[in-house]
C-alpha cells in the first residue's frame, strides 16, 4: 500500500528540501497554506502530515485543531516542522493535537526516523483495532443463533474484569481476561440451532450435544499461539467445570480448574440467571446472588465468590449500565 504524506509549508525551499528527503519512500502531497492543507486532507486522506506553524492565512495550530475536530481525520498524525521550538510553542502544539516536533533547519536522518516511527505507531494501532474486531466477531459468532443472549458476553466480560481485579490480577492480565471472556462460548457455533434455540429444557441427548461446545471452542481458539487466544481457549474449555468436580467436560476440581475459567464461571452464571431466555424468566438479582453464595465450595471457588460478593455494588452498576445500553439498542432497531 502506498503511504501518502502531506507536506504543508508556505516556503517553496522548505517543501523542496522535504521532497528531496522523502520522495524515494513515500507518495508526497504538497500544500502552501492552511486552507490548501485542509482541502488536501479531504481529497487525499494522507497517512501523516508534516505541518509548518507560521503560515499567512491560517497557522498550523488552527489547521491541526480543525483536523482533530473532524472524526474522519482525527487519527492522522501531525508532526510540526518549525523554527518555533521554545517550550511554550511545543506545549501549544501538543494541546492542538500534534504527535511530535521537528526543528528547522531539518536534519534528513531525523526527518526520516520520526516519520518512520509515527507511521509504525499508526500501523500498530490499526493492527490492534483489527485484533479487537476479530475478537468481538468471534464472541458474536458463538451466539449468532442464540438469539436471547443479547449483550450477555460483553456484560459478563465486565463482571469478570471486576472479579479478576479483586483477585489481585494486574492491569494487563485483567484487560486480557476481559477480551478472552467474550469468547467463552465460541464453540456454540458448532451446536445445532434446534438445540440452541429450543424453547424448553434440553433432554439428556441434547445436553450431551450442548456440552460439546466447550471442546469445540477450545479446538477453534487453541489454533493460535497468541497468549490472548490461549487464555480464551482455556476459558472456553473449562468455564463449565465445578469446584467440587461435578462439572464438564473433564470433571476437574478445585485449583486444577484454571483460575481464569473459575472467574468466568461466576460471572457467566450470575448473568445467565438474571437474564430472560426462551426456556426461563429472568431471576431476581437477590436470588441469583443467593445461589452464587450458596454455590461457594461446591459449584464455585469460595475465594472468587467472596470477591464477587465484596464487589456487588460494582457488578450491579455494570448490569444497570448495560440494561440502559440494551434498551437504547432496542429503540434504535
């Protein structure tokens, strides 16, 4: 893909100097005023902008603020190229939305290095967004035909985040768990619709088929070596295991069950109980909390239940927030 850089300066000699430095690696677009710069951005959608500050019609700060105020262009990195290099000018530039400064007279090696660095950051941001999109799509895929789940996967993922934080997980681990938890039911994509959508209790054969979703999810997610997907695979396989060994698919007990799956089990059951499904009405919140409390040491890890109960206020606030979001989505549709 061709990388486009917009160079904005009212002095031809400065445009020519930057052209000479960058022409061999990038497609260059030029503008000699603030007004021309904004028009060029609208027309060409550059990947990066090198912007002079002192221009006659509209200074660089104003150009930068104008672009950052537009959702279509706010992500384009702006580097100021300027002789105005005192601290006050730099603060004003960063407040306007620039990502860096290059002082005039420019040094070719510095220009190349700064441009390369900020383009790499853009690529990294785009890649992270793509990864998150893929994660969200996998989460949705697991519930594509399970029409009553609504925002269940996003809500229970937030519950999991609260519990993991209370369990002492660090920020990075908690964020990874929140993403991984959304994929806990990915394996339901392999379960027949007639079972997923049955408006009543499943018979024994149907339950045997339904239980396969844990292994199916693991088989799908474990194909990646990425730590996030390895975590998601463990959760998918083990989120229906029980502390006393009476769960499935491996009948694991106690700490043999991955802690991530033990956390998600509490979050998942609480949310499933308090939402309406084709085969049941929503439980009152207090009844669901009572079941979680009574399940400590049997279905659930007692320590995790303790963290859940200690953070009821946060959990219920999240539930309320998602109820509002779901209501708004319903009105919009």
